[in-house]
C-alpha cells in the first residue's frame, strides 16, 4: 500500500495539477519579492541634426533612470503572493490526505471482502452441500420431514446468495481502489 500511495502521488492528474499550481504560486511569490526593488534603466543615444558636413551638430546622450520607491515597496504584493502560496500548499496537503484516506479505506474494504470470499470458498459451500445431502438422505429414509428438507435447501440458497453478494462487494472494492488510485491495480 505504501508503494501504491507513492505511485498515486506521482500519477493522479488532480495531484499533479495541485503541484503545478503550487510551483506557479511560488514563482509568483519570487516575482513579487523581486518587484520590490526598482528597475534601473540605461539609455545610450546619438543624434545628428542638419545636413551633412563639417558644421552639423552631433549629440551623444546617456540616460540613467531609477525610480525611488518611497512608500510602495510592493509589500502588499509580497504578502498576497505568500498567502497564495500557503493556500496552494494547504490545498495540496488536503488533496493528498483525501487521496490517502480513499486508498486506505478502499484497501481495508478490499481485504475484508477478500477474506469473506475466501471463507465462503474454504468451507461454507462444502458444509451446506453436506447438510443438504444428509437431510435429503434422511428425508428419503423417512427420518425427517419435508420441512427440514426445505429448510436445508433454503439455507443452501441463502449461502449461495450471500456468496454472490460477497463476490460483488469484492469486485466493487477492487474498482473503488482503482478509482482512488487513478490507475489499474494488478
């Protein structure tokens, strides 16, 4: 079950989507932290005015620009991004817990239904068959009434029906485990 949980964590699309969202939120947080620092801009230019010749005016320009953040250093954006990261982490943990719970529940039910099916196969069929044969022999020899024979047949039918229900529950639990795992279970 530990290996199954590990495979499920890597394979389920909803968990992969939550992980990608968390990575995106972390990148947005890094961007918000980077945006608190001003962007420095440098420009270099060359200007020529007038016709060509020795008297034309040429001008070289160098510009250096830097906004000075006095009041806004993107503190709100940083806190908003950090909050979104915490929300994405909590959502991923919640989804992981739900998936693990689904797998644990389905696995436990599968074990119980398999044990019930094996119990029916191990002795219940043989015991009811022997009971019906013995009561039928007693009925033919006159040692018992038809009510006992009908009661033995009813018991056999009930056991067969309970076995069919147990098989159904076993197959259903396999499907529930595969559904929780998001992949076929071998």
